[in-house]
């Protein structure tokens, strides 16, 4: 599907009932792919989602000299990394996904240089690279910005350092951790991100021969080693896709069994859904979300993991837009995430934004209208709202959704929704 022509046509209202399977996490798979640059040889990644961003990262790795093969039928990817990969990541690919910045740490520590175009991706606010840069400079890198590129060099290699992140940035944690595995000496990183994706990346690095302690805690210690080797690893399940299906069940007064979904990675969001009236039960390979009444409004504040994920904030706003009562949703991570509210208001949602707070008064039903997806999660949130709307909603720029949700329209149809790709 091309970026300019992809839209979703949703006829509402709908009640979603059935079973859906969650594959590997986008935010994990892309970082695992970048980390494969740390060692020559053939890496195997399993449970890789068949999404657009994976294709873009694959092409980026190919341009760096890797041979990448992906079988969407089995979700298995192999990445053959050369003895000396390239070190330049061009704008035409990097502008499309922010995760491309994750090749910076591996290239800098492995080939001692990297030229990375400043990344693009979702329009959800400033996500500066200050924390990445400060951490790598503390390890001995020389970094400058020229003609839209980050130019990083470490001719003598990186060395261990003690680094304190001012904010538990996921990207900075990943770049510093991947750089530290081949640095000389010990690197101690304080106030790190604790997302499951970080743990997944750390476990992959350990399989490659890295020495890492403290995964899942606020401090990670990395003892640098001289070399790593290729490894075989399975990507963890996507908690944001899992959470999206859980919200979809609650919003549409539906009943969805989410196979492969991990409830332990979504404790706070699922607690919010229970407070809204949902019944959540464990199943042998996931969990089930059932709702037999209109949701009750719930206050939500986004925070770094284990807090409520910013990536599920659009779903929380959409749920409150059709709930009984009023609620406040507070965005503490990305300041531009409320761009989504303007589109939701086109469906008739009653929302007032004040700074990083959104006050929502629920309505029994929204009304279909043309809307625009401004990023992956905003697009998914609009689709859920469309399922609770009377009439037809056209979600334009739905290519964003394809970047994070494999077979989204197909899965929705299987659950009983009337959705067409146009």
C-alpha cells in the first residue's frame, strides 16, 4: 500500500467478539535488528512482526552491508552481518522511522564511526538526542552535527563510564547499552528505562556474549567484552498492540481473547479497564477482556514504564469519549500527543485540552466523519473511536497504522467490524 492512497473505511457501530493473536513487538524487533550489527555472522530473529517499519529497517541494514531475509509466513528473519559494516545511514530511510537512531551505538562501538541522518517518524513531540549524545560522549565519542547528520567518531574505541540519565529515555538507554557492550571497562547507567523492550534487547545482547546486569532495575551495569557473536532470539509480544485490543473490547462492549498477549506487561492499563467495568481473565496463552456495559470514565496519567504507556494514551482518550461520566487524561511523556484530540473532536467527542491535560466528558455515541491519522497510535485510537460511532468514518493516512499493527483491518473484520482498506 502506498502512503498517499491508504485509508480505512469503518462503518460503525460495531461490537468486537472473537480471538486475535499478537505477534512480536515493533519497538523491540527494530532495536534487535539494529543490535545485530554488533557481531559478524548470521543472526536469527523470531516472532518479528510483518509491518512497514521492519521493512524500512531491513533496507537500512542492507545499505550497511547486511544480507536480510524475512519470511512473513513464519515471522522469522535472518541478518547476515559482514566483518566491517558500513557506517552511513542516509536520510531517505532514517526520516521514516525514529528507531533508525538505534544503529548509532552499535556502529560507534563496532567500527568506531557513524554518520546518521537525524531521524524522523511520528509527529508526537520533540524527542531530543541530548541524552544519547551525552552518554556516548562520556564514553569517549566525539560527536558533531553537520548538514543534518550526526557525525560520531571514537578512533580508539569507547571506554566504560558512569552515566546518569536525566530522564529514563528508552532510546538513550538502548544506544548507551549497545555501545557499552564492546567498550573497554565497565559502564554503569543510572535512571535507565525499564520497559520490557529494554529487557528483551539486553537478553539478546547476553545471548551474543555481552555481560549485562540489572535489566529491569533502574541501574544497568555493562562489563565490556572484546567481541560478540551472532545469536538466535525470539522477540517478545507487543504490549501496545495487546493493550489496543484490550481497549477495543472494552470500548465496543465486546469480548476478545488476546492470544500471545502478556497481562504482566500491562498491569496499570488493565487495572484502568477493570475500573471502567471490564472483566479480565487469564487464558492458557494470553487473556480475555469482556465488557457487557458502557464503560465508566477513568482518569489516566502517562508515565515511563511501569506507568501507563504514552502509546496507549489515544486509546484512553477514545474510551473516555464514549464512557459514562468525565475524566482527565494527563500526558507526561510527549507534548504533541494531543494533536490526536482535534481529529477525535471531528467525531463529536467532547474534549477540552489545557496544557498537558485533556478533560473529557463521555457521550453515548460518536458520529462518523473523515479524520486524519497523525501517528501510529493516534490512527489506532481513531479506528477504535470509529467503531463506537454512528455511520461511516474514513481514517486518512492509515499507512501510519500499518507501521505498528500487522493485518489490522483483517483482524478487525475477523472480530466482526466492517472495515475496508481504500
